[in-house]
């Protein structure tokens, strides 16, 4: 019993040190975090393009002189992942962009000149947080609906990867809730909570892009 208690306390201390140490340092650097988010997204899109090009070259090399267009190959490669998964994937991408905007631009903690409080009509509104999220949804809605179709319809998405994408939804909700909470408490700061929101955001982004990364890695082998 004592050993179990010691292990729990030790694990709690390690988690606290992690949240208040390296993760807190990364999560408190706005430019680093935004750059990381953009790089992960751009890398995913770039790898998807490379995956498609590599597949096209392989098909052409084994086609015995037959002419095959990229458009026809895309039509042949298109795979329906199921309506439930598609709905979950679109929801996850919507929440990803909202969580990103809430984490970095809801308070002046990371970007003093570019944040929610710089728009008085939003900051003074009783539903300002909601309106801010709705504005982000309008700006990113097309991308949120388009990206899942592009990324997941032309690669094999395993059950585990689908589950990870679906689990990203509650993680992103956690990130959004924490960001809203920190927004209500500003200028008070809670580094550990911010680190948790950051971790939930970026783990979710990696989960959403992982099928593309994995296919690119398998293509190199």
C-alpha cells in the first residue's frame, strides 16, 4: 500500500515538473508554437502531395505503356471512410482551428498586439468568446471540411488511426475549455493549465495528420 502511494506521488511530481518545465517553456512561446503548428500542417499537406506523386509514378512504371492520367488515378484511389468517421474528422478539424485560435489569441499572454482583447466589441460582449469562436469557424470552415476528404480519402486509415482522430475531439474540447477559463481569469496566469491546453492541442494535431505521416514513412521503406 505504501509503495503504491509513493508511486502515485512520484508520478504526480513528475507530471507537475513536466508541465511546469519544458512544456511550460514551449507553451509560453507564441512564435514557436504558431510556427510549430504551421510547420506540422504544411508538412502534412506536403507529404500527402508526395505520397500521391509517388503512387502515380509507381502505377505508371507498371502500366506497360498505358497512358494513365493523375485525375483518373485519383478517382480509382478514392476510398470512402464511412459517414460517421467523416463527420468526426470534420468536427475534429473544426475544433483544431478553434482550439488553436483560442489558445494563442484569446488572451494577450502570447501576442500582446494581436488578440481578442484588441477588439472592444468582442471583449465587451457577454457572448464574446462564442462570437470569437464563430468567427474562426467562418474563416476556417472550408478548410475544415476540405482537409479530411483530401487527406483521408487517398490513404489507408486503420481502425487505430480512426480511433485516435475521434479521440482528438474530447482533447480539443479540453484545450478550448482551458483557454476560455484562462481568458476569464486574465491577467492572472496558470502555467500548468496552459501547458495542458497546449499539449492537448498539439497531440490532437499530430493524431489528425498521423495517417499521412505514416504513409510517407512506409513509402520510404
